[in-house]
C-alpha cells in the first residue's frame, strides 16, 4: 500500500523557517516525481515545488522561489521542503504528492499526481 506522511508543520513567526518532511512507505520514492502543494482556507490547492526522479531537478512556484528548497534523501525514502523567510501568506495546509511519471522538468499540476499525503498545517503569524 502506497503511503505518504508529511510532518514538520507548525506555528512560526514571519521571517522564520520550517522544514517539512514527506516520508514514503510501500514504495521507493527514488523512482517518483514528488511535489509539494498547499491549500489555504477558501482557496484552491496550488503547487509549491516539485523534484524530478530522473535527475533531481526542481521547479518552484514564483511565490516561493529563492525561499523554498526541495531535496531528497533516498536512503531515508524521504523528500524535504526547506522553507525560509516565511510570510503570513504562506499559511496553508501543505501536502506532498507523488507521480511515477518521468519529467525533464517536473510540473505543478494536481492532476499529474496520484498519491497524496494527509497534509500538515503551516501557520505563519506573529
């Protein structure tokens, strides 16, 4: 059974940092493109970042470029999202998602990803 579990969310002040983890079980995450999405109350789910299985290349939403970094630890079967300089508008539930498709440059489209975690809340507030 494919399962993704996110962790690392919480309450942080503006300008602070958090690192989210996405741990996989039931499959080897190395062979999957993994993305992070987020959804704020009353808003649609939006893509934040993704990391390809082929060469580890990454893609980011414009709103987080330069602040967020996605990485893999294949030995731990885990993907991370390092978030820095957090802003109140980053407040949302963050989800990781996986797709077996191989991309030269991964895409941030919800419909591409078939396996999803349950989400972790990130709140940026003073």
